[in-house]
C-alpha cells in the first residue's frame, strides 16, 4: 500500500549525467507537498549547466528561492544546504529525515559512502541514513561499471541501501524522453512508498 503521509526527504544531486531525473523527482515530491532537504554538489552544478537549460544560482539561498519559484511550492517545503553546512538537519541522526535519495549518484559519491568517508554534507547525510537504518536510495550514473563500482554497489546493497539504476523499461511504450525519465522517477517514488500517477501499474 502507498503511504499518503507527507514525508521529509533528503535529496542529493551529484556530479553525474542524469540530473534530469533529480529535477523531476524534486518536482514530484514538492507537488505532493512533501518537504525536501536538497543538496547540489559543485560538480552537479557544472553538469546541470551542460545537460539542461536551467540557470541554477550558485548560492544556496538564491538556489532555494529560484527552485521555490520554478516549482511554485510553499517556501517551507524546500531547504537547500551547502556541502559544508554541517548544522543541516541531515548531518545528524537526531535530525528528522525519513529517507534519502542520491539522484543521480556519481561513482565518486558512491565510493565515498561505501567507505564511510563523510568528507562533505552529502556523504555525511548518507552515512547518517546507514547508521540510523533509514532508507537510502542511490541512482547510479550511466553504464558501464567497473569491478570497483559493482563491488561498492554490492557492499552498500548488503547494508540495506537500494541501488536503483536509471534503466527505463519499455513495456509502457514510451514516446518521449520525458516518458523515460518518468519511468525511473516512478520507480524511486515506489521505493519511497509515495503515491504518484507517472506510470500505469502493471496489470492495470
């Protein structure tokens, strides 16, 4: 059963191809009135400029204002934190966060999380989710993967982390790139047990 209760979701966009997935997930979470703690790495800002037409401000406060206006959400739904903002709610197990998603997740971020590096807020926030046994979903960047990448994914999977590769299925007969993006985002929302209307349910 899908839980309709509003949740607090920590969302990290890291420096990997596929930022469109992260933005669409952000849009859907805000549309359904969930609260989002957003972290965008410096590398991700470079990728966003390369892959999209979005002119994302560099400063957290400006980015927060820009995204609140872009998605027409309540200003209390979205909070943007910098990589060195150690007082953010996501940095401690005492903070209230229901789940965390890294979308897309670079192999550098995945490696750091697997080794417990905690060198920045994104890595620390993921480490908190693991130690508190809360839901952590990683959406790795495009293939191929090396043995190191696969070993890190297996290590994290064995810790209870969900590895959700951005591999869209074609049984819904996607007609646009947006359809393919929605397929993956729907899978993420399903893992979070959040209602959506992005894709028809199998058998319906």
